[in-house]
């Protein structure tokens, strides 16, 4: 049975419309999405944090692996490269945790919807 046959013969179709917002609601919504040209884009802080974390994750193992390689060449061993890479990754993760996972994590003074997810969540902040 199609929708046309189920509808009463000769009946007008029922239109469902949404009520228009009041002037206050409209002004509040406009103010909410207004962009201050002097302020940085809300995603800029998240992008900078992601780039910093990625730089730590890349440079830690490379730097300490290179130090391990130099020590291997100098001492005539072959295991310090692996120790350097693993130690560099562990130190990088520790620095990231210290910087972004504790109460000393950087955050802006004004909390917006875009930065609420970036703020640290642990027992010390409650």
C-alpha cells in the first residue's frame, strides 16, 4: 500500500514547520558564532599542541638513538643504539605527559567549547 492510497482522499497534506526564533535567541546565536578578527582561530591552539607532541615523539628517539650510535662507535659495542631509541621514546612520552597530562598543562584563561577537550582531566583539577 503506497503513501498516496493511505492518505485520506481530498485531504490536504499536513505541513510541519519550525517556529521562528525570537529576537533574543537570534542575537545570542549570532554573537556565539561571531569571530573576533584579532583573536587566533580556535583550532590554532590544538594544531600547535599536536605539532609539538609530534615533534617530541620524532626527535626524542632520533636524538637519543644518535647519541647511542656515537657511544657504540666510540666504545665498540652494539646495543646502545637500541637503548638510546627506547630511552628517547620513553623520555619523549614522559615529557608529553608532564606537559599536557598534568595540572601544569598550558591552557588559555578563557575556556571555550573548542579548548575544553584540550584541558587536562585529572583529580587535581576538580
